[in-house]
């Protein structure tokens, strides 16, 4: 006689595998509609939906590009919330876009798997937002010295990149 063995695997708290794709559609679509002027907002929304349905097309990064490029039409002011939200959303779209490529939509995603990418996102966002604040304040105080904020932003980007390398190597 053979006995039937029943195994039960517990994955702990989990999300459905399509959660990163849903997050792309929500974050990218809402950001495109709120941050991008109307004719291009629909392009950003379409790219977010296309990226959510077919992550291998890399349309998520196209949506992020549309959102980022929309900031070129705005006057940079330190009190304007648009640049700060744009910086956070573009980076978040990159993080969840990468997740959507590797997670099967019919599978299961353990909630603890999201911890490391989101901590990395926060670790990059804190210095990046500080650099953005400094650049916008400097640009508003000294509008005649436009190349200097760009140089300051480049130095800040190098510092933020070094921080990312340190965070990745520490893991």
C-alpha cells in the first residue's frame, strides 16, 4: 500500500504576481495624468498601461521618460511640488518595472521580497531629493548663474551614485 504525502508550503504574507504590473498602471497612469501636460499625458498613460500588460516592451521606462521630460517645460521653483514628485515617481517606476519583468503574473510574490528594493529606493531618494532642493534653491537665488546649478547637480548625482554603489556593495 502506498501512502499519500501531503505537503503544505507556507510563503507567509504574499501578494498576487500581477501586483507589480498593477502598481505600474496605477503609479505611472496617475503620475502621467497629474504631472504631464494634456496632449502628452495620454501618451504617458498609454505607455504605463502597455508596460503593465507587456513588461518586456520596456514601455514602463518610456512612461518614466515622458513624465521626466514634462518637467523641462516648467519653471524650476523650490516651492513647486512637481519636481520632487517627478523624481520619486520616475525612480519608483524603474524599481517596480524591474520587478514586473521577473515576477510571473500568475505566481505569488512574497511581501518580504519588496523590502530590499523599497529600502534601496528610499536610500537613493533621500540624498537625491536633498540635492534637488539645493539645486532649486540655488537656481532661484542666483538665476543669472545657470551653469552653476547644473554643475552642482552633476556633483550631487555623482555623490548619489557613489552612495548607491556603497549600498549595493554592503548588501
